[in-house]
């Protein structure tokens, strides 16, 4: 294995907060995909180690892989082992993706094409699902009575967009109750991340650049 250069070691130090926070975020995401039965079957021993209450109902390797794929699809493809190795080969690429892995994932979740994932499941971006359904309706390929007959992944994408719009509107309404620029206002802006072009300068610029600029100034 190639010995790390001083620049690589600095990159490791800069990315330490991200790596530690990612462990928590990924773990929480993993647990959120468990069924109630699967979740209730997990506990910890006196040393804090995770164990199963009923070993016969333990998660299979296939099920764990499926859950991990769900986490990667929602939180960033950069979390899989292969991409981590490829990205981690160069300190510059690691710095480029610091705190930015969610951006390509967010774009894919919104505008990803209709495709199969590694488990053979159909997935599609939420905006793409709505556009596909609307286009089919305008072309006369489907009727209003056919909406409930659409494939499950299309309906799932439509529900995600609908829920996202309602959630964003609710936060914007709450944030607009007062004139103070508080955490609710910031959260409201975050829900419009893809459409707030004024923030692209900061979103697309590596975080390390702003860190170094702040130190120098």
C-alpha cells in the first residue's frame, strides 16, 4: 500500500468530522429501513454490543446488503466500498467530496432515469416519475382511471415528490411567521437546495476551500 503523504494526512484530519458524522447518519438510515419485527429483535448486551433476541430471525447477509443499498441510494453512492476506495486514492478528490456526497445523490433522487438497481428493483427519480406519468397522460397512453395501476416504483416516486412539496411548504409557512432569520429559515432554504441558484457558488465549491480561506483571513 502506498504510504500517505503529508497532504493525505492533512486531508484525513480535515475529513474526520465528516467521517464520524457519516457513521451516525448511515446507522440511523439503516435502522429506519428495518421492519418493526426486525427492529424489535435487535438489542445490546451489557458491553454495548448489538445482538439478536431471537437468533433464528437474524438479518441475513442478503437482507443486510439490501438495507445498505437503500442507505446508499438515499444518502450517497460514494458510501459504497468501491467508490470510497476510488475516491480515496487521491487527497484532492477526497477534499472535493467533503460534505458534498449528498449533491449527486439528491440529483439522482430527483431526476434519475427509470432503471434497475443491483437487486433488480425498479427505481426512478421523483421528478422523472411525475414527468413520465404526465407525459403519458397528455399523449393519451393512460387515463385518470389508470393512475392507481402504475408500477409501484412510479407511485413511490410520485409520493416522494408530493410529500417533499408539502413538507417544504409547511416549513416555509412556519418560517415566515416571524422576521427573524433563525434555524427554521435555514431549514426552509435547505429544502429548496436544488432550486436556489444563488447558493451554487458555495454548494459546488469544496468545503476545504472555504475552511482554508477562513484560516488565512
